[in-house]
C-alpha cells in the first residue's frame, strides 16, 4: 500500500524523519514521487507543507534538508492569518488589537505570522474563491470573513484552522468569538432603569444572508429592549458598519421617529452619529458596542467593551495546541463575553 494523498505522504515522511531514516537530506522530489506513485506536483506540495511546519527546509538547487531535531514544535512554523476588511487590518481600530494578540503568542512560540488580506465584493460582500490564494502555512486563523462557503473552502485544505472575532453561524466551525449578549442586556438595563429611556433605537446589522452570526447584537437588542418598551420598527435602522454610513443612518431614523437613546452596533459610527445629532440639536444617550477609544464623542456616551487582544491570544494558543496534538478533541467554540462599562 502506498500513501494516496498529501496527508498520508506527509505522515510517512515525518515518520521516516523521526525514525532517523533521513538525517540530513531527503531524496529529490522526483524520486519520492516515483516511490509514492504520485506526480511531482503533488510531492512538491507535500514537501512545501513539511517546510511550512518547520520539519524540513527547502532551497532551490540545494534540495530538501531535515531541520535540526526534526523541526521542534513551534520552530520556524508559518501561520497564515486570513483577514477581510475595508481597510488595512493593522490600521483598523478594532481588528488591529485582535491581530496584535495573535502576534503576541505566535512570535513567542517562534512562529512566523503572515497576513493574507482578502477583499469581498463591495455590493454583495461575497468572496470570489478563484481569486484567493492561500499559502503553504502550517495553520490558519481566519479573522473577519463569515461566508460559510469561504470558511468551508479554507477548512478543506486540512490544515489546523480557527476563526477569531465575529461569531459564525456554523456550529462545527472552531473559533474564539465575542459574545455581546450580556453586555447589550446590561446596557439596555442602564438605559431603561437608570436613564428612564422608553424609546431606545438601534443602528447596525438587521439582516445578514451571508452569515447570520452577524445578527447577534441585533437579536440581543430585541430580547433586552422589550423589557422596557413595546417593539417599534421605526426605531431600527439597518446599517453596514463602515465609516461614512452612520450619518445617513441616523438621518433616516430621525425622519421616522424620535428616540430617547441609541444603541449603535459599531463604535466606528459613533462620532458621525453624534455630530449629526448635535447638528439637529438632539442630546440623547449613546451606547456603542466595541469598546474603542474614540475622540470627539459626547459626554453622554458609553460602550460595551470586548477583550480584543485576549481574543487573538486565546485563538493563537488553541491553534498551536491543535497543531502540536495537545488537544484531546476538536478545537471547539469559545466565547469571550463583552462587558458594559
């Protein structure tokens, strides 16, 4: 019996390295391809994956060399972070801290983190898989994208992977996700009990046909707000959380009705919403949902804080444990509760 797929070939080559069959150099890819009865392209992919995992080192016109100690766990491994967003990830005030948390753990483990910034279609927010290229990384963290087809496509590469940040609706997709449910409930209680607000509006995602997990904040609002008021559709305004959309959203809402408080699903929209309210002479409490440090916000503003850096650190630790075989089962799904402050 000969190994029939990349995973089997990799396992057999690692077994030989661990057993001392290869101590310095592996045979040429063409020779191994003949032995394993696969084409050279398949063998090169297998060897590249061993290189990404830090087991071997490949150089043009030199060959494939065994790394010292067969590639100690964490040594020179490459981790790919797949990120989707409308701006450069390390400049994004929310996602940059998640990425910093990932980097904290991966760098301490001696891994090399590479960033793969992918962009969705502006109108549909869908991804064209034919235009996306993945590296030969040993593991992957997916930050931002929630489209099931994309996540399944990445998972099909059979490398350890984990999502970090926004919840995805697939219960089998491993990840560390923010849970805003209790934080939003506490914020609505503050507005309803302490501020005596009875017309609490919402601006944010109210429909998501790609990833229903994006509606977590809206559903938490619907559940909590009905403790203080009868549901009023006029108080709800759908809005994609991209700078430039907030001012139009609050104008649309105010054209229909007058809230006495607003819950805004993205802190990025708070400054422009506050500016529009001030321009219209309206002073009401504002609650954001990200815990960002913002400039030029009104005094009557509070936020629900998410531990973004810890989210990245926890996701990175879980991925490394999975890569090193330290987990007894699947990576699973892990929640980080956001807190109203």
